[in-house]
C-alpha cells in the first residue's frame, strides 16, 4: 500500500486504486498516520514562493473586486457566496399605520427575487411565511401585504411554509393558475419550459384553480398532487416526498429515467445536456445529490451505475453523453 | 466603504503576495477548485472588511494562515454534516475530505502562530540539494507530472521518483515543528 500512497500524492493513482487505498487507510491506523503526515508536509511546502505567485495574485485580485462590487451594488444587504448557497433575506418593512395607505390593493412596493441557475434562496415574508426558491425561479412579493389577502407571484419552483392567518388567505399566482391557502406547507413546480404545473400539498389544506375558472377549484389533502396541463387539472398522490428536500439543496431521484433526471439538471444548472445514444435514456436511477456538488460530480456519480462517456464543451456550455 | 488609497495599496500588496500560496495550500485539503477559490476569496474579504492588513507584517502571515486553516476545517465539517443524508452516493470525495480534515487538525497551531511560517518553509526548501529542490518544485508547485519532469530535465522517471522520496524524507524533519505528528516512520 505504501507505493500507492506515494502514487496518490503524485496525482497518478487511478480512481479504482484510490478507492482501495481509502479502504486500507480506514482500517490501518499506521497507514492513516503516514497519509496524514504526507498530506501536511506536502501542503505546507506548497506555501513556498513560486514565480507564478505575482501573476496569479493579480488575476485573483480582479476576481475579488468583481465579487466585492457585486456585494456593494445590492439594494438589500445580502451576503452570497456559492459554497453557502442559501440566501436568507430578512425584509423589514416599515409599517404605515394610516388606513389610507393600508387599503392599497397592490402594495406600493413590489419586490422581485430572482434566483439564477445553480442557486437556491430562502426568504421570509412580512407575515412570517417562509419561501424557498429553487434554481431559475422568480418570486414577486410585496414588502407589505394588502388588507384583505396576501398575494405573491412565482415562476419556477418554490416551497411555501405559509404562516397561519384565517382572516387573510395566502394566494400564489403562477402562470395560468392560482393557489389559495390559509396556513400550510406546499410545493409548486411551475417552469414555463416544462409544460405543466405541479402543486403538492405537504401539510394543511389547499385550493388550486385555473385563473379563468375560479369556481372549478380542487381542494388538496396532504400528500396529494394537482397537475395542471393543457388547460386541465389532474389529481394524484405525491410520488416521492424526498423530492422536496431540494430546498435543503438535496436532489432526490427515485427510479427515474436518466432523461428526466437530465432535464432537471439542465434546469438547475443552466447547461445543455445532449444524449447521443438512445439506449442510455431509459436507465433508471435512484439517488440523492447535493446541489452544491455541481453538474460534473453528479454525472460522474451516475456514471458509476451505468457507464457512459462525458464530453464537455466549455465554450458553449454543452455536455454530451454517449455510450462507452 | 470609504477607504483611503494607503489602505488599498497595503491590502493589494498582501493580497498578491499570499493569494496563490493560500490557494495551493487550501486545495490540498478542500480538493475542488471552486470551493478553494471561494474560501480564499472569503478570507481576503474578511481581511479587507476588518482591516486586518494593519496587523504588523511579521504576524500577519501566521494570522491569515490560521484563519485559512480554520475555514478549511469549517468547510469540510459543513460538507460532512450535509452528507449524512446522501448515504446512497459513493463518497471517495467525502472519504478523502474526512482524512484531510484529520490532517488539518494535527497542524501545530501554537507553533504556527509563533513562528515565521513562510520563512520556515522557504528555509526548509532551500536546504534540499539543488536538483532535488528543482524536481520537488516542478512537481509540487508547478504541478508537473513525473513524466513531464523527466523529459524536461532529461533524466529517468526513476530518478524523479527517488528525488521526490529524498525531498519528502528531509522535509518531514525540517517541517516537524509545524505539525504534531511523530517522526516514527
């Protein structure tokens, strides 16, 4: 194993052998100590000066200022770094106590939160409702709700934990439908590109309807799903609850075809994935991934179950999968 | 934030001097380029916001280095807690992270805060025989593969391997104050 240890630190140990090496290390305390020793000595020695330091430093500085400026240019105070991809925004609204302003149907200030591909966001609304937004999603919400109801608009995917308020229904508007609840937890999947809108109720009760046919509403019970497609509303059971873990940055797939998984990944990461061999499409996978892992890592893991080749076109942001 | 020019000049000097080194170091533990970049940029953002660049030069490196080490530790810990849910996925990446985490914890914080870490490391490398040092730097700092080095210096791969072994043996002794491990092996 010693030889493999050295090879590992040379960066010349194969993935399969690395796996075996890790197995050995986990069992052999002596080997582990040797690894740790090598790890630290090599890492420390990398702190020695190099001729490239100056140039790399200048490049890094440019990136630094880009990031720092992005932070400065926000209206709200946000601290967003990709390895902590949860954005929590606390909105403190100023309360207008005069009835005159309180009666405005559409609040004077509408905020729009857009979450780009590869990110997630979590936000608290004025009434205490918490909303999680998935990648490529937009939430439009007022800083202060109106007197009669609480209305927001969403595109993409969002998970709502609505604060109970019997006097003020919470209404979510998305494309052609609206959802009305009093105090509830539900998930809505409404990406325009997908051609359907799926609403799943986790807790509480929920009414969903086509905006043009408000009287034809469906009432959901927990673990039920309403799917709106081509003008029709269908009722079914929620397929697998782990799916909603997305709000914690975990994407769970249960016996899903590679094709469907890839469609989601394309949405979440804003990247095009082509499959060259039709046979790959139907293989089913069950697994969980962290959003933070990134597309490369996820594909690599899926690849372990049924191998395929991965080709990346970095310039055009396209990944192509083909049979080995 | 309004900063005067002096501050900016001081800050940029430190940034350029340490950015690349810190990245090389952090990547050894955190593995991924993107994560490394984020951690290091985070470090410098703190440096900027808290005006740490006003710390006297002789203590600054150690201070930043300790902060960097802790950021790496926090990051790996963070990944490991999140990972408890994803049991079905292999974890060569995560297993590696766990061991590197253990390695991080063994770095000698007390000595690191008191020694001129940069100097200790530079001196150690300078004590290697010339050829040995050259090969070591080509491999570890300029990230060249053994075959490339052999070709470039017109020597056999065996020579490269044995010189790397020599380098490691010597450095283990020369850098012993920076870690808490025994030299038993």
